[in-house]
């Protein structure tokens, strides 16, 4: 039984678990999906997915946040991951991120996850500011971040050993 942390209209965000590995290994083993993830767009092996699922579950316990497993309510399918982590899993700032299997793009799911995760961070975790990074060429991700309320800050070399576009969003005044 999956542990649901919070939900949106169409999605559940859940603690990562071993039952997610088959679906996620399929998604993160695809070069097109991984083009703008990580340093060289390398795909992940099943073993790497297992390790990341384990690390993700650990972060839920230690930090109350992670890239949660995203489940589509209508189908019960695992469709991707999204949420909040300390930037690059080791910094002080809190990063919002998301990624979905190709079959699940273009349905507004990334926007739904980004908005709900940001609200969870501000309202439930007491986060004051979120950051996000993406490749400048990743038009889809830039659009999602804009719709979620992030503001573009220019390019940065500070994270993940690559040049990325940096975004920030402060906690909305009405939620302070
Ligand atoms: C990028 C990604 C997260 C977008 O997810 P999605 O669920 O398709 O995004 P949404 O449906 O919420 O789209 C939000 C907006 O972005 C636009 N958009 C989405 N993908 C786009 C693309 N490839 N090019 C241009 N615009 C795009 C949509 O048209 C939509 O705009 P609209 O509301 O004005 O129509 C998804 O393609 C993905 O998982 N890609 C692989 C992993 C990845 O790159 N993750 C982000 C790393 S920073």
C-alpha cells in the first residue's frame, strides 16, 4: 500500500517505494526523457533507480520532503516524480523539480505537481523560498516554472556541474 503524502485534483504524491521501480526504470531509461536531466543526459540503469528510490524514501523520513512518486488517480499508474529536495541533495536551498514518463507529458501534470509541491513547502514545511534549475533549452520546464510562479534569475554554474537557468520563488505574502 503506497503512503500518500498529499494529493491534487488528479494526482497523488507518495513516499517512494520498491513498487515504483519498474515504472520509473522504464521512464528514466529513455534518452529523450533524460535529455535535460543530469549532466550529460545519461539514462539511469535499474540499479541507479533502485538507489534513488531508497534515497528518496530516506529523505522523506529525515527531511519531510523528497521527489515524491506521482500516481495518476484515474489509472493508479506511477507516472513520474516531483517535489522538493535540498538542492542537488546537499545544499541549504530547497529545490523544486519534476519529471514524467513520455506518455504523460502535455496533460498539465507538471504544472499541477509544481504548484502543489510549492504550496506544501510553504504551508506545511515552513520554507521561505524555493529555487529551481533547468537547461535553458528545456522550453517545457521553463513554461512550467513560469506558470507555478517562479521568476527567472539568469544562468548559474553553481549546481550539478553544468550551466543551468536559475529560478526563484518566495513564499507568497498572504502565506507568511
Ligand atoms: C518538462 C516536463 C516536466 C513538462 O511536463 P508536462 O506535464 O508536459 O507540462 P505541462 O503539461 O504542465 O505544461 C505546462 C506548459 O508548458 C508547455 N510545454 C510543455 N512541454 C513543452 C515543450 N516541450 N515545449 C514547449 N512548451 C511546452 C505546455 O504547453 C504548457 O503551456 P500551456 O499551459 O500554456 O499550454 C515534461 O516534458 C518532462 O517530464 N520532461 C522530461 C524531464 C524534464 O525535462 N524534467 C524537467 C527538468 S528541469
